[in-house]
């Protein structure tokens, strides 16, 4: 190892790592650092989920620059950062490399089930502790054939669930006068199959709340032509659109909706409209779009690792990058809040000791309290969820909290506005 390779040089080198490359973030000279493997979709249609990664990694490096004490011994920390390329097969391969070649002690991953599930499966197969987030717990747990009676041995996850997003969306929709007819955009992937599931997903839950769902079935992404969906929605007088799509697919749908004169009152599509960079391309047509909001500067939590409040984290990100805060920022920080806390509490650096420390986690993080023993199923901890709406603030658009029915400790900022069309 080149001992003159400074942290700043490592930062500059990060973008070149790309596409699954090995990028070691070594924080101190040692022949035996404690290694954390990190898998994230740096490229491909989910790349926007990784936008905060470089900033968060720099924060983490500063926080553990003096090493961590595990079982009475101090170890320097290395983070090995790999790209899933927004592809489940590549995510699994990246995790396998981390485990078999890089010999990491702990794996973390984030950014939809396309990343979390194959990474967790590799860790479970190889007996390596793993912590993931930013994927609803049902696609994570049941998508991996999890058994609620036994759970998994090595893999742990924190995020909200489908019951939360259904509850938050429907509570917001119910406060606005509509015909309660909902058009669905659910792809044939881990998220779409879970959200559209006829027994556990949106359809039965919305039906119980008096909504009618127009569902043409699972679509194979990427989708370039949404004309058939739009025609079906117009035929059935759909006034609410929901779904869970990658940003490029939703962009096609929303642009074609404008071209074909489809004007719903409410559009709440998960994943696709969480990000400033994704919605800014729509111009005025971005204003009024709604989306699940798992973290914001308004969330009343702080990082156990850096001590920053949610607002301070958002401000630090904007100051460092020149970009507005992004919803995945808090969960990337929380991923390392938990990971570093786990290492500090482990009795030694063995996989079993690190796993046992994950199991016993009781930590206040920047996305809320994390405790895996409370369920709703083994290996899973739920976090709070609210709903945001993109609203004009001067020349820019900002996500404002318009429903906090499921998380009243997160302050609601404004009321929901129906979509307006020129």
C-alpha cells in the first residue's frame, strides 16, 4: 500500500473507481485494518441513490480517523466501496468480491431491493455480517424467501414497510376530493411485485380504504412507451397515479402524459420523484408531485457518529457539494451510524461477535431509533415515514412535508395542493 496516498487523494480518486472497481478508503497505516464493504448503485438508472456517497464517506472517515476500539484493541478502519451498476447480478458479484477477495469484516448496502437483496444473500451464504437500508422491508425480507418464524442469521435491515407507505399515501389522498380511482405503475422487479401483490401489497389495502385500483399488470423496465397505460387511465377516469419506478421510466410516463392530455389530480410515485435532479427536468410540471419522504431536515433526529442534527447534516451537504439536500442522505449516514456503533460494541472482530452486536443494537440514529429485536419480523427494524410534495420556493423546488399521519413527531410543513396544469 502506498502510505503517501492521502485521504484527499482518495477522495479525488473515487469517481474513477466506478463500475465495481476496488476503491480502498484506508484511514490509517496498518497491515490488518477492520474492513467495511459498501455496495451502492453508483452508475445506471439508480445512480441518483448514490449521490450522497462521497460526502458521507468523507464524514465517516473523519469520524473514525483515530480508529475504533473492538474488544479492548484499537483498529484502523478501511471502507471498500463497490458499484452495483443498478443491477442485481452486479450487486451480488460486488458483495462476493468484498467477501472472498477483499476479506471484509462487515458489509453495508443501500439503494432499493435491487442492491440490498443480492448483497444480503451473498452475506447470508458466506456467513458475513451485513446491514442494509433504503428498501421497504417486505421486498427485502419476503423477496429473499425469509421465514417470519426464523429470519436470517447474518443479515439485518432497517427501513419502513408497505403498510407504512400505503397508510401515508392513502391518508394524504383521503384529504383531497377525488373519485378515489388509482392508476398503478408497478414494474416486474422486487419493488413492483411486492407493491402490486394481490394479497400483501397495495391492491387489497387500498380496496379496504375505498379506493379502486386500475392495474394493467407488471411492466418490464425500462419502458419507453406508456401510451397503453395512459389510455387505460384516461378510460377509467383515474385521478390518482401511484407506483414505484426508477426516475428514467417515470420521466417517460410523465412527459407522455402531458403530450397525451392526461391530467390526474395527484401523482404519488415512489422512488422516481424523491430526487431534485430527477424532478428538475420537468420544469413547472414537477410542481405538485408527491412522494414518500423517509428523511428530511425536519426530522427530529441526530447522528450518533457525527452528532449532527438532520438540519445540520443537510446544511453540511449543501455547503460541501453546492447541491440541495437529498432524501437518501440521512439513510446513508444512518448506515454508518449503525455500522460503527456495532463495531465498537463487538467483543472481538470475529463474524459471530459482530453479528451479535448487530442483534443487540439499540441506537439513536439520524433516521430514528434502531433496534432489530422488535420486528415486525426477525432481522428488521422499521423507521418513520411521512409524505412530501414538491413546491416552488423562489427559483427552486423544495420537498415540503404535507402528511405526517404515521409520524406525528415529524412536523408537517404545508397542506397538500392538487396538481395544476397550464
